[in-house]
C-alpha cells in the first residue's frame, strides 16, 4: 500500500511541476520595412539590395512600403531579380499607388497587400520622356516582360494574367466568365477589386489582404506582438554610390593609367595621387552599392605591391608580374559580383561576371583615349620614354635626345640582370648592362644608347 501511495504522490508532483513550468516565449519574426517611394531608380535598387541581404543574414521577412508612379525599366528588372534571390517571405504593401514599374516589383513578391485606397496597375511600357514607343518595340517589350513576369509568378493562379492585363492593352482578361478588362484598355485595380475571389476553391485575384497601414498589416499577418519591426532608409552613402557607379569605368581607367605612368616616372607625383584616389573611389562605389566588401580592394592593393616589386626590384622575374596581373584583374571582377549570403556557387555562369567585364572593357577604352591625349597635349618630357606606346608615336626623339650623354655617371636602382633601371642626375632610366650583371647601388657609366635604354658598365 505504501508503494502505491508513494507512486501516486510522485505522479502528482510530476504533473504539478510540468503545469508550473512556464512556456518558452515564441520567437518573434523580424520584419524589415523597405520604403519604395517616388520614382524607381538606381538608388531604390541599392537600398533594396542592401536590406534584402541583411534580411537574408537575419532570416527576416521583408515588407515593401510602396507608393510609386513608376520609373526606370532597368532598375525595375534589377529589383525583381534581387527579390527572386531572396529566400525569405516578401510582401508588398500598396500604400496609395503601385503604378507601372511598381506593379512589376509588387508581383515579384510573395504577397501583395493594399491600403483601403490603394491602386495598382497601368504598367504599359513608355519612353523615358513618357511618350509612346513604336508598336514593333512595344510588342518586343511586352513579350519579354510577360515572360519575366511568368518566371517570377509561378505558383500563383491569376497574377501573371493580371499583370499582363496591366501592361498590354491588346490583351483581354476574363476570369470565370467575367471580363475584368476589355481590349484597348489597361487594367488598374483598387483594393476591393484586387480582393475579389474567383475559381474553386475561391482565391482573390491579386491581394492577400487590406490594411490601414504597415503596422496594421504586420498585426494582421504575424499577430500582435509577434514581430519586430526594422525600418530602412536610403543613406547618404548610397546616394553617393549612385553617382560613383555611373562613372566607375572612368575611375578604373584613369586610375590604372595614372598608376602605370607613376611607376614609369621618377619620384612620386600627381599621377600617383590621381591613381590612388580614382581606384579608391572605384572600389568604394561597389562597397556602397552593396556589391562587395573591402576584400577586393585589399586583393587589388596586393596586386599593385607585387607589380611595383616586379617593376623596381624583380625585373625579369615573371612570377610576380603575372601574379600581380591576376590579382588586379581578379579584384576588379570580384568587386562587381552581386554575391548574396548563403549563395550556392555550384552553378556559376558568365552572367555573374558580365557587369565587371563590361566595366573593364570601358576602362580599357578610357585608358586608350588617355594615352592618345597624353601624347597629343602634354609636353614630351612627361611621357617620352615612359609609355609602352612611345615607339608608335610620331616624331619620336632619338636616344641621344631621350637619354643622358655617353659618359654620364650614376648608380644602379634595380639590379641589372642584364636589364633594370639606373638613376642619373636625379632621374630614372631603363638600362642594360653591357657585360654580366650589376647589383643595386653599383656605380655605372653610360657607354652607349639603344632605342629604349642606356647601355652601362660598372664605373671605375
């Protein structure tokens, strides 16, 4: 009997302890609120990409607080791609208007909510000035954009057709025998119309719900007290990034050209300063735009250091030179990659590198134009004997005009094995040892000239 009583009390106490144990509080959903206000442009894309990447790291949901009349098609498509890269929940809140480009961005999100007076639609493509575009071009754009919308809206019943009705006046939208839009018109939906249900089982034509404001949406969607709100705003740095990205090829081209001229001229001067500033701004533009961190800049600087070693101390040692070029090119490619947290690198494609490759191509054109301008307008003493293209310039001076006279004396700057550099009368010149090798610091005397260097021997 005692054993039964003890067992009874043990069970009773166990249940009492379980009943008194407080439940672990439910984890709140972190929600990033991203404003999409005013005209769609590059800055909007930058803030969206930054917020989505941060939300990806935090496993947060995203709400686009949208009130836009539309904007640039290229930025719109980039924003749709960014939303497609995001693995979490995305919601658009149509606060007043999601017109034209705004409607494309909205249909790329998982859910669309409306304010009571919200309107979405009128998405026909027009020119940058707002004028109609030629009919043939419109057909091409509509075909392309329809395919894009279908790729982003798979799994939704009506969304692709609704968006097509918003962008294509020749398309008639009919659902369950009800004509929502006739030919010759563009569809625009109010909150009430977007909530209307069709089909079996019934499903709203577009909207997931109606809310008075963002806070009302969050309470209805996640429940009161079950979310943490985090608001994003466009920073001044992102505004600067918009302008820097526009001139990124110019910065890269001028920066590399300036550093090359600096390496090939004695001392440190204006070309070195210009090169450092331009290249710093180039990499900073990608950092501010949310493309890359500071790692590509560090890789680039390592490449520059190795290149300087090759030019000044290890001439003829190709390993350092080749490694430097690979690091520099790799850093430029890396800086332009749009890498997302937890990204799968198994299916790398050339499309990832296309923006960086185009930037490098434009930068090469800038460098070529810079060489021609230097050759045409700057005094010959600035560039004669420094640029690789000197031999192709007209009116090339003779070696006697370019180099110090035979018999001039100086010292070896970089070891001559057999080629390197010497310093004579405070200036640096390419040189070649007449016999054997000369070490750094050895006194030398010019004994002859050739087209691109002085020939020296060890001075007595």
